[in-house]
C-alpha cells in the first residue's frame, strides 16, 4: 500500500524546483506523489508533506538531491531530524484564519472529488434554493467588500446589477493581478480554481447573469491553463448548468486592472478608462449590466453562502468584515501569504508572522496596497489592518500586499519611482495622469539635486493634489500617495 506524499505544483514552488523534487520523491518505493497547491509559506518551498495517521508532516525547503536522500532509506517519519512537525500545527499556519484559502495547499487543484470533500459546492447548493434578492442580501449582511483595492461593498454592487434592466447580464472576474508583492489571486486560480468558479456561479444566480469571463494577465500561464481545465471539468460534471464561462487573456497592461479599462480590453479595444457615470453595474461589458469583482472577492462568496453571513461577519472588526489575504514580500524574512482576520495589527503580521527583514536590519518602511500605496513607518505599525484605520493614517490596504524595506532603502528614490511607474503605465486618457507623472519625476529630480528645493517641494505637493483631484481613475489619483507619504515620514530623504 502506497503512502501519499504532497509536493506543491503552483508557479512559485515550481520556480523553486518543486518539479524536480516531485520526480525525486516519485522514485522512492511505496510512494504516491500528489501535486497540491502551496500553503503560502514560501520560505519553506519546496515543502514536501507526508501523510500519516496523525496528519501531514512537513519537510522543507528541499531540493531534488535532499528529497532523494530523505526518501532513500524508506519513508521519513516525525522522528526524522529534518521534520518540521505536523504542517497544520506550524505556528505560521495555526495563527491564521483560513476561510477563502481553506483548501489552498490541502487538495489537488483539479480534483472535483477532493474539492467537494472539503466543503466545495455547498455554497452553490444552498444558493440554488434561494431567490436572487435573498442571495444578494446574504452577501450584503456578511459585509463582504471588494478585495481589489476600492473596498466597495459587494452586496451593493450586486443589488445594482440585479435591479438594472438589460439583458444579457455578465459576471466579470478581474484576475489582472498587477500590484507589486501580490499573489493571492494567482494562488487561488492555481491551487483552488473550483472555488472561483463556484463564486462566479453564485454571482450569476444572484443577479440573473448566464455568462461570465475571467480576465487573467498573460504572465500567469499556469493559472490560465488550470482555470481552463477546471471549467471543462466543472461543465462536464454538470455544475455550470447552462452558465457560459471562459478565460480571456490580457496583455499585462497595469491599467487593465482598473475595471473600465479591463472591460474595454475584454471587448477587444485598447485598454483605456471609461468616463463614469454610467457605472459598469449599469452599463458595463458590451453596454450591459455587469458585476466586476476580483478573484479573492468572488472566492470569498462560497464560504459565506455555505456557512452563513453571521459566521463570516464574526471575523474582522467594524465595517471590515471577514479575513484579509495578506501577501508579505520584499525584504521579508518569511515572505508568503497569511490569511488573518481584519483588525490584526500591522506589526503582528510583519514582525511576528513575517519575522522582520531577510537582511536582519531594522525595518524602515512597509508599502501597503501595491506600487500606488503609501510607505508606512514603524511608528504606525500598531495600526489595525482594516480599511478605516489605514485611511486614518493616509494609507490603504488595497489588495493586501505588504512590501518590506529595511534601513538601507532610499525613500527619495522610491518616491521618484512612483511617478516613473505612473508615467510608464498611464493609458494617457487624462492630462493630470499623463502629464503629471512625467512632471513629477522632473520635480523630484530637481529637489534631489538641491535646485530651489523649498519651492519645488511646494510645487510637488500642489502637483500631487492636482493629480488626486483631477485624474479620471485610481492610477493617476493614487500615484501621489507614496510620494506624499515620503514627504510626510521621510522628508529628509527627498
């Protein structure tokens, strides 16, 4: 009788040599290799898990040679000196509250049987017994807010689409995950694709839509292939029930993470923003009412319908209900994904779970919310991870990405990069973004050269507020946030 040994098959684990590790393990007698998704503990990848009566025990990080040696003398057990112990008891996993990511790293991504055995499709089953307004009300009561960055209440968006006349209606999943230091969407698509499919099916029932599209960036080939196969399997098993669902590949433009630019691209046009109103919920894809949510938002829906709005709302604080999929990257000792309830202090995530910096130096700043997010200094690390608390310190949570910088970081250079990034990625439709970002680079350069520094600081601040107030979308409107945070917290470095 063979023993199951799990080796992750997600993109990051493969980049770290997981395929070679899997081949080395498969050569051992009495072993059945299972390719699961990553647990998100990326500093331990490739992480090999051996099934035992007590649960899975872990070994990692391993390369192919180490994996071969580990299994050379038979199946390793918990007494082996390199054993990390029971994986579920590892402190970085045990401290989490996995709702959306409950199956990630546990199941084989394309096994419908394993998905169902771990609670999959229960939410869809219960949804089919409800009316459309009742489904929307459940999501509204749960307090689910968009995880793409804007944090708009999902229930309100769905209700608008439900109550707007027009056929057909669409469900569009924004899988154009472009923020630096973010990878939660990719992990769901590669490691638990049926969860996203189930969420989109529930959304379709909620608003009366019979077709959906997943817009995924071309840089995620494994996610695209996994989703396409998962859709084929779900359709073959009868779960789509007439709902047309397909994956569309984007070309990787950062602006297409903005929902109206995404819709333009999905229609086969150049990815530039649309004027609003009308909102996509009223006039979206092909001019029809459209739900646009990102991957984590839609993947959070099945648990809400399966376990109830009250259960979901029991996690989090205030208006920030549920959990946040924190992605820790940059100069972090333990980089990876941690799903935690809203309200946990930033310091707890960065220092306790993340272990501080990989370099061993002091943390100088954490950028939260992607390349357009503010730089947060250590004096604000006790701020709770919730939308309102971050807004109070002129920061944002965004998609949940946290990028760590140590004391050697040049914050003036980082401020310049924000404008440089915006200038590169702007769609060019509005003047404040198109021209303002270029002028921002020039003004920062003058300040750093010491040319009329005081006057140019005043000019820089005026430019930032002009972009915030005048840009048509979040790219130009938010690019000044990291600059202003540097001016506030690291003024002597600009």
